[in-house]
């Protein structure tokens, strides 16, 4: 099991070590694309792009599906990545909100202490 | 960075956000104050409105009514310079237990969430748990997409704030 996930991690990092493949991944996070479209976009031969997509596919970063003569590529980890970004966006909103609440809480605490002091006098 | 924030009383209090399920959002945060103080800031309109919409969001409050008791209603009306129309948020408090718990509905549409906030005091600090339950996954996605929209500017300001510390 450990062996398997390490092998897979190695494959991911190896796949990500190439600028074109990172570009392809980035492209696929925006929209699914066929091998032909990707080849055009990256000014590459079909064979060259097929090889890159193959590496990404073996690293489980991309999945492909053939319908007729068109092989469509899509990002395999999109759900996870989107999830992480989504959580972070909302965490930042709440974080900002709660920093404001902190200020008010401090003021109320201060007021309460001042009132308690006044009562003791 | 962390040592730069040592003057902040909330330095150690991290906000955590979790998608508990497809229809649930949970936000937790600890505050350095007893529960009655945090509850007060949450249940008095004049205090609530000072923090619920962070200053950097650029929204101004037109009106704010909060009748914080079971069966009571709330209604906030906001304006944003980028929109002609004012935005109203309204609903009903379902359950109010002072210093412990507030439950309210959101009634702008039939897809509104039921929100439960609990206040748990421990050793002078209060853990706040904010829990939203939406009727469907689509309702959650839609509501929360809206709330995070227009935030980049706010994030930038927050980044500045944090970087300056």
C-alpha cells in the first residue's frame, strides 16, 4: 500500500516536472480538451502531445475517454483541488469577519472590567 | 509571521471551515472571552453589524432589525456601491438560549439555510461553532458562491493587514 502510494507520488512529481505538462494541467483545470486541441494550443505534434498526456494519465492526474475518433482529456484531481480552494476562500471571509468580532469582544471585555472596578469603589 | 502577531489577542485562534456534507458548512473559531460577551456581540444589532460585514467588503448598512428571541424576525438591508439595488437578508429566529445557542432561518428564498450557532465556554474562552444546513447541495453552492464573490479586494486588504503585522 505504502509502496503503491509512493510510486504514485513519484509518478505525479515526475509528471509535474515538465513545463508543457504543467501547462496542459492548467489548461484542463479550465476546460476539458481533446488531444488535438491540446496539441494545437501547445504547438506540438499529435504524437508528442499523446506522450505527455500518457505521462499525466499514468500519474492519475488526468483521465481520458475516447468517443469515436476524439480522445477527451480531463483533470482527474479537479474535485479535490476545487474543494481546497473553495474552503480557503470561505476561511478567509470568516477569518476577516472574526477579526472584526475580536475587536468588539475586546471592547466589551474592557467595558465590563471598567464597570466592575467602578462598582467596587 | 506568528511572532509578529503576538500583540493580537487572537493570534492563536484560527478560523476553521469544513464542508461537513454536501449540504452543510461548519465554521469554528475560539474567542478570548467568556460566552456572555461573544453572545452579546452576536445578538445586539448595533454590535453585530459592526463585524458581520467586514469593513473591507465596502458594503454599507441601510437598516438592521434583530429581534433575537424564538419566533422573532431579523432583517438586514445592505447597499454596495457597485449595485443599484439594496440587498435584503431576512428570516426568523427559531431558538434562542442566551449565552449558549441561536438558531435562525433564512427566508429570501425557499432554498435558504437553517443556521445554528453555539457558544461553548471553557476556561474563560469561547468556542463558537457556526453551522449552516441547506435544503440541497445546489442551494449551498449557490448561496456560498454569492457570499465569496467580490471578495478578492477584501482578501487583498486582509493580506496587507496580515503582512503589515
